C-alpha cells in the first residue's frame, strides 16, 4: 500500500533544533513532489514549501523562507523539515503530502502528521 | 497574495445535501481541490481539478467551479461526513499553493 509515514511527536524548548521526517513507501518517491503543510488551531492549513526528491529542487512559501529548511534523501525515500532555533509559535502539527503528478496538482497522499510542541 | 474564503461552518440534517463554498477572485480559471479532515486525522483528498473524484470516494461527493466560487456538494449526507473541509488552489501568479480557512460540516 502506498503511504507516507512521519516521525513521532516532539517536545522541545525554545532555541532548540529539530528535524522531522517523512518516509514514502510503495511508489517512486523520487518522482513526486512532496509538500510540507502546517496546521494550527487558529490558522488552519498553511503551505510551507515543496521539494522534488529526484533533484532536491525546493520552493518555499514567503512566510516560511528562512525559518525552516526542507530537504530530502532519495536513497532512503525520505523528506525532512528542520528548524535551527525553535520558537513557541512553531508549535503545530506538520503534515507531509504528495502532489499527484505535477507540483501544481492536488495533494493525493498525506502523512499522519507530526505534532511539535515548543515550550519552556 | 491569493485568498480563498470559506464559511466557518455549515450544518445539515442527515440525508439532505450540503454545499460548501470556496470564494476567490476568478477562481473559475484555477483548478480547485478539496480535502476532508476528521478530528485527529490527516486530510484526505475528496475532489481534485474542480470535479474529479479519486477512487474510493463516494459518488455523493462532487465539485463545481464557476465565476468567483467553487462548491463542494455532498448529497445524502451521512453522520460519517462530519468533518472539516478545505479547498486549495495553485496560484500561478506567485507559484504558491493556497488553502481556504476550512469549513466545519456538522450533521445535525
């Protein structure tokens, strides 16, 4: 069965670094764009950016550029989202999702989400 | 930046039809996608490219897009359809992917 599996929930302190992962299975991971989406109670779903694992081409939403880094390792079918210095406002659920065919296309496959809590 | 506007909530009785709107300037010229999210779960694509339905999604779910409004229609609503629904487009002007604020569907 095709799926995306994300790493587990994290509890961090402000200023700490974090890298969460998203592993694809049963499809050609390198050939599909992967998006990262943030969900907070107050702001719904927010598009953060996308990566093409085949060549690691990356695009960021202006709201998140410089705040996070998106990367991928196609050899292990895994995409990553990382922070160097977390803030309390980064507390949210983060989803990875696959674009159907092109990067402009719908998101047809979602990971289960990773809850990140940043608190002193 | 491109903005998608959804009503915060829609209520409908079981067996009736629910219509969830997604407003955006000239949205008819964009491909609209819809996602269903139940509490504690990841979103699931229910309609893509305005009106296409992925395999496994009941025919009761349909989409349309005209003028400045796209609509997700759910016929013969069931209690199990209770969820948050989000619309989404790709904005070619900015190359951004944009989500609507979401609509909570309550089945009375």
